[in-house]
């Protein structure tokens, strides 16, 4: 990111004879002048931190129209705001002259301008009031006029304190009146009792067959990294080793373990990190489908005729869904770790790790787990959002048709039958004020429990289950009261060049809409 540093006026050594010069300097103010639209503006240099090229941004839902998005400035989240939009000027594409002026008035903000002109010194007495142009120009955001400076007949001095107060008026009210600490939805005792009769599974696909594992055995789900360290002379089912948060993670290919035809990994491929005690292994799947809640009555032990010992004993149970039309094979993590392929991969990593760090105790790695937060990452367009994993009841496919209920609340897309219960479904894009898209096979319904009501939200894609270091999570900039409640935190993964907006599910539905939703669910 290219930056223009602003130089302070040179320090001078003073003597008693320089007193008149001191008085003259104290009456001179430094301004940064810039162009926006066809107008020339100036801002007092005191709150200006730096001037940068306009960075790539992450779009924020429910934010003011003037917000371009959030950028990463040396590890800090920086809101980027369009001055053209604030003043109602026509939009234009960025070019080599476009800059963002970073101003800190309690919270750093970047304001996009067409071009920065210069830094000028102006004697205080030459700054005029705005009364002379009040009849032709809205002067609410101006603090003065500078005439005949820097080759410009008139320069309007912007009062950024007033501009921020007007554009983000809700921020002050939010900070005073709202408790922005996130809370997690709690299940009722009845739900806890029901969960004892259910299994919660992560399902995935390999060679057209659907498999699943207990969610408590799945540490996280990550994308295939650009670099995998291949191990010489290893068996074909051992893909190699990857680095995951400064630890070596062995990778095995489930297709090869099950003697299925091989294929190249693609954008759908995922690594399911399976844990057993202090040990972890990454299992490469063709794709991850959904999170299922399955009644134990729908799960049968593997028929004795098909049950096998040794390397093929990983599948212990069969799950029957849709009246037996959909069969899901449940893989036991305990048995998986006894598979020769996994043993070999883990032995390889232990050897590499010991060679790299003699005396390293892998058991101590688990001590860092409290410093991570496990979230389910999903996408809406190009933007990534995250929710706490324990807030997700389940993740299911979007049915071909949603049942539209007469007189249902306008924010509800329809309802589906989820194991005999009516599940209201809301399009999260519409909830966040984002453009609608056509239905696709990659979309999923994420189910949350909000005020004791199970509610589904359609998202474009469930990407992964990710462990995020807590020190990478910070409060999100407060841009509006609704945004501040719903997206109160931001995971700034600077090394990965990613920002994950952390949504609080309990605020996805306004309290005024809950009564209508409860009636619909009933």
C-alpha cells in the first residue's frame, strides 16, 4: 500500500530575539487541500494521520450508503468513506490520483478524494467565515473559506468533526445506549433433553457417496492450501503435510484410503481436521455438504455381513434419511486413527516435528486452544461472515421449493418441513439489504435457535469451520446502530488477507418480528 507521509514544519531553535517569529508561527495553520468532484476543499492537518492509495475493501451490510467498506491498514481495520457520496456528486471510477485521507477524530476513518493538491500554510486572519456563500452552498459542514491560496480562488475548509457527527449520528447513541458485548443463544432444557436422542453430524461427499462424522470429532474444516509439503517414499494415501497455525498437520486422502478412483482437488474440496485427544489429522474430502441433526432411531449399526476388521473398520454405522432414500455412512474417528494410512501420516509428522523441534511435546499444543474461537464461515457474494460454531443448530440444503404461507411476515421467504417441524426460512441477503441472487446448489440453510425459535437463513455458501485466534478478533467499527448490534466484531486475518465479519445470530431478527415468527413456527 503506497502512503504519502505528511511532514511537520521544521523545528527551529528559538532565542529571545525570535519571539516575534513565534507569534507569527502560532497564527499559521497547516491545511491539506484536495479535490472532490469539481470543488476544492481543505482540512486542518492536525487530525490527518496519512494519505494512502485507496485499498481493497470488504463490503459491510447495514452500513451507511457513504461507506465504501472496511480495509486493513497495517493490521488495523479502517473504514473507507466516499466524500463524493456524502456531497451527492456523481460516482466515478478510481484512478492513479485517487487517494484516501486518513483522519483520526477518536476513530481513524479514510475519506476517498479525487486528488490531493498540496499542504499549505494559512495565516489565521486570512480564513474567512462562510456567511458570504450560505445562500448558494450548504455550509453546515464548513468551518471557513480560504481565498487565493495554492492557485485556487476559493477553498472550502471542511469540518470533519461535524461531517462525522452528521453522517454517523447513530454511533454516539450506540456507544452510550447499547451493550455491544456479544451473547450466545442458549437452548432450553427441553432442547437439551431432545439433543440426548440426536446425533449432530458433519456430512461430506467422496466419489458420489455421502459420509459423516460426529461434530465433536471435527476440529475444523479448512480449504486446500496452496502449498502441501509432500513426503518422499510415503504411501499414495498420504498426501503430505500442511502448516496450520504453526503446527504440522498430516493430510490423508479418503478416496485413496477407500480405494476409490483418484481425482484432482478443486474449489469444492475441503480438509476436515479430525481430532482424537491431542492428535489431529486432515482428511481430504471432495466437498462438505451440511451439518445434520439425526435422531438415534434413524441410525443403525453396520450390518454384520458388511462389517470388516482392520483398515475397513472405519465405517461403524449407517444413517437412514428421507425414509431410507438417503443413506449416510458414519465414520468413527476412533477407528480412523487406527487406520494404517493415518498412523503412517502421523508418524511422518512426528518425525519431521522432532527433527525441527527436538524435545517438543505435542500435548502442550492443546494449551493454546483456549486462545482460539471456533466459527462457521459462510459467504454472501465475495464477503465472508462468521458465527460461533455452538450457535449453529444445523446446516441443510435449500429445498427445491419453499412453501409460501399466506399472511406470513414479509421478511420470511417461506417454510420447510424439518423432521416434522415447521422451519421458517429467511433470505439472509434480504435481511442484510444485499441484492438477491438466483438459487444454486451451493446455497445452504443455516439453522439458529433465536429466542427459543428455530429459524433458517439462506446463505450463498458455507465455506469452512475455522479456528480464529482471539487476538485477531477486535470490535468492528460502529457505523450504524443496526450494524453495531449485528456485526459487533471483526476477525482481521492480516496474513491471510482476509476479514471475517462476526455476526451475532441472536440479533438476526428484530424483537418486534419475533412474535410473528413464533406464530408462524407454531
